[in-house]
C-alpha cells in the first residue's frame, strides 16, 4: 500500500485529489490509521528493529 500526503491548501492539489477520488482502484483516507501513526512515530525516534541480513529478517517477519 502506498500513502500520498496532499497539501489541501493549494488549489491544484485539491483538483488532483478530486481526480484521484474518481479512480476505481484508489481509496481515500483522511488520515493514516492509529497503527501506522504509531509506527511512523517510532521510526522517527529511531526505535526500530534492525537485522544484519535477510536471513535474520525473514523469520522476524513471519511471526
């Protein structure tokens, strides 16, 4: 999933937002969900899990 932040104070960005709303495959959310916001805050603070290589990462992701 991809998130796009649009500054709705600009007239052109509002036009773009109206266009995106017409697309059948696009879903508009006014803000990110609580889990996403918490994850972004942790990443900004540097509180993330690091793995040395993909071999160590895969078991962690499969939990």
